[in-house]
C-alpha cells in the first residue's frame, strides 16, 4: 500500500508537551490565584444592559 505524497509523520514527545502545559498552568495559578481564569473573553456589545452607575448615561448627555 502506497502512502500519499505530502503526508509526513511527526515525532512528538508527549511527556515534554504535558510538562510544559502543567508548568504553564501552575504559573498562571501563582499569578492569578486558584480556580479557572479565561484567557479570552467574548466581546460585549455597547447595547448590553447593565444596572451599574458607571455604565449609565449621565443626565447632562440626555
């Protein structure tokens, strides 16, 4: 059976990858504290309703 042209096998050291991920997780927990912290957050629309005073328009703006 012939192998398709362009397909290459990758040599991966899974132990090294796991160690790097674990180290990154530990460093992140040291920096941000225990628990889950999202690295990216979805964009919030300006139209999203919020009750906080700092987000409300002032009376002067109308």
